[in-house]
């Protein structure tokens, strides 16, 4: 019974902290048009994971969809990357952002013709970070992406993005 009480207490504390996180980042909403913003930005590391150019669109007030194209270039192997994801935003101009995504890696090698071969990969990821966004202005994102390499191995990668919102 102590076991159940202990985890119920921890769940209660976590719920209160997450629930109150909204107050940390919330600001008075002064412009309802912010529910339909678009952004174009360059991302270094993060969900890219090396570098990428991305577009995201806010279809619902707190939900953003994102897609991009990037590359990983090393002496041993090179890949095109296509980060896609969905993010949940809390705040108006100074925003807490969290989301999930998947980043396909497609080999640039000529001898790999089909997706699903050994050198092509799918990497699910989670994004947690800060986002400064103002309509018709600068977009700045700072955070970490957590990649699942396989069921027991994860990679944590910091990221920074810079772009415009319109």
C-alpha cells in the first residue's frame, strides 16, 4: 500500500508542476491573429539533427506542425534529413515548446536506391525548449532534442534556430 501512496503522491506533484508551468510562460493574449502564424527558420542541431531549413504553421492556437529538409555530412557517410513533427506551445511571445517528431535519414550514396535499406534510418524524437516568437518579427528557438536510436539508446542533442514569423 505504501508503494501505491508513494507513486500517487509523485504523480500528484508532477501534475501540479506541469499544470502550473502554463503560468510561468503565459502572457495576456492581445492579438487573436497569432493563432495562424507561419515561420521559416534555420536550425543548427536539434531535430535536424545537423542543420536544416524548416517551415512551421500554427493551425490551432497551441498546436504547431513542422517540416523541413536538412543534411548530415561527414567523411564516412552523408544523409538528407527530413524533420517533421507536432509541437505544443504555451505562452504568447515567450513560449515553452514541447513536441514529438520523426526524422527520416536518407543516404546520399548512389548505391542505396530504396528507403528501408540498411543505411536509411527513421529517428523518433522529442523536443523541449524555449521559443521567442512575435508576428512579423524574429523567431528564436533554444532547446534539446532527445533521439531514440533504438529501444535502449538515446541521444540528447541541443539545438538553436533562427528565423522569421509572418
